[in-house]
């Protein structure tokens, strides 16, 4: 089983909306996030999640798209050109442009979901929010998106160590 293309395009649109939010946010509003690792030293790492997401979104897209699709991606999604300007600049027709946009959204939606070891989607997991592994009892009629890989452990696990 694999998710349908509309679900993959939805994953891409959610990641793209968060990308645009991170890009347009004022730089003084960016915050540093502390992440604890559950090893013996109790080490802590810090990072700027907004800037990391921007870089991950761009680099993952660049690595997984061919030259033509990345050109469409760059003009339309990154630079914000409408379809008329993109078609004129790349000398393609409207149908070719929209077929490539849908293909890009499907391909990147799948990549953002199945990226290992840490995927860009779901966004709350990427940004360190609370992660729910199962649906609550009243919501059992909701279908979950199947994964290609087995579920991984949560990002942050509380470590309980005894002091001897």
C-alpha cells in the first residue's frame, strides 16, 4: 500500500507553507531550540529550527529533482513566479508546466515523508513538538498514511538514570 498522489501533494503543500512561514518570519523572531540526547553525558545541542528547516527543504528538493524539475521548482515555488512567467522564461506550454508542478509536488511529498533518519513531515515532529504514535479511541475511523519504513523511536525520550 502506498498513499495516493493527492495525499503526497498535501504533504508537500504543508511543508511548503511552513517553509514560506519560516522564510517570511522576521529574523529577530527566530529562536534557539535546545535538544537533549539520552546518552550518559546528558548532552544538549542547540539549533535554529526555522533556518534548519529552510536549508533542509531546499537541499532535499535540489538533491531529488532533475534539472528541468528543479528549474520549475526554483522559478515557481522559491522565486514566486506565476505560471505565465514560468512558461515564458522556460519556453514551455501551460500543460507541460502544470504537469511538472504536480509531479514535483508528488515526488517531494513522498521524499519529505519517507526521508531517513529524520523526515521533514510530520512538521510537529521536526520542530520538536509532542509526537503521538497512535490515534485516540474516538478517532479510530481516521486512516493513517502508511509508511514505507517501520516507525522509529520518538525524537525525545525521557531518560531515567539512577544515581548510585
